[in-house]
C-alpha cells in the first residue's frame, strides 16, 4: 500500500469514528422503562407472595409433631 492510500484510509477512519449514529427512538410500550419497571414489580411481588404464602402455611397449617413410635411386642434384646 502506498502512503497516500494509508493517509486517505486514516482520514476516512477518523471521520467515521467521530460521526454519531442516530438510533430512532421506539415508542413501543413493551420496550419502555415503564414496562420494565412494571414487570420487575410483578416478578418481585410474585416471588415474595409465594414466599409469604409458604411461610403462612408452615406457621398455621403444617403439623410438625412426630407420631409416636410403634411398640413392638415379642422382641428379644440383642446380646
């Protein structure tokens, strides 16, 4: 490559580097910040609600008592 070709290429690269590309703004609701916050709140509420309902179940409904151990008759001790 010749030096003029390299300087031309460098000028094109510098020009393209400084150029700002405009991205069109989308007005779609499903890409908005409001939708993202709404889905986050719904997700956190769902997870927390399930945890709360599980805690209420274990506090008020679950019976954690062990049944009495069975007594076996006609057994001989070992030894």
